C-alpha cells in the first residue's frame, strides 16, 4: 500500500483509488509537523512524547503559541532535514508520485533502479532503520519543509529579538 499527499490534504492510495484521510492545515507549524510525520513513516524513530507531539499535525494549535514547543519542532526538523535523508530513504522523483506530491512505498516494491540505503540512516549519532521509502516532488518539499521552516525561523528570531529588547531596556537605579 502506498500513501500519497495531494494539494493540502493527506490521502491513502489503494487499488480501489485514493481516499482522503485528513486535511493538512496551512499553518507553518502544521506543515512542518506533517513533514515530520512523513519522515517518521519512512524511518524508525523512538516513540516518545516529543516525537508524538511534533508529528501530530492535526493538533498543531497545541504548540503554536508556545515558543519552547515551536523550538522543539524546529530543532527536530533541522535534525531530520531532507539533506540528511535524500537518496537514502527519500527521493526526488516526480514519476513515482503520479498525480500526488509525495508517495510512500514498501522497500520491496521499489524499482531496482532506485538504490535504498542498505545501512541504517544515522540521525544525531544513532542508527535508524529505514522502514519505507518516500518519493516526492520539489513542490511537496517546498510546501511542507522549506517555506514553513523559514516562517518558524522568523517567529523564533522575533521572539529572541523581543527578549533582547526587553533585557536591553532594563534600567538599574543605584
């Protein structure tokens, strides 16, 4: 079974066609969380409260106004950035996506012309098992990683600038 994403919605593809699962909200936090959910479909990650939270894109509002949680999301996205995974377990290949922006495949179902990393992927110094492979179109990556990461970076910089401004305006009376 392959899973695909089309437009701003997640879909499940089977031999009976495409069935909509859920909408991916347009908020940058939700898009980054959807990116991570996709990556966690591809590689085995520890099941922790943090990994569950950063991939739960349907509940993105729970982290949206909490700078620390946005920072955790941003950090996890940096850790699992496409450059680390490209041509190991995720592949830029529009043909394999069909009409969708991305598609997941079992490793055994992938054409032999695609070389999937036989070794586990190393993330933050730890070996991670490749469970599936994902093919994507460049627009999927831009929509779910590149553009929303720039928005999160702006938000975090704004918050840091606010703190710096507040600290510099402290008046000490002796």
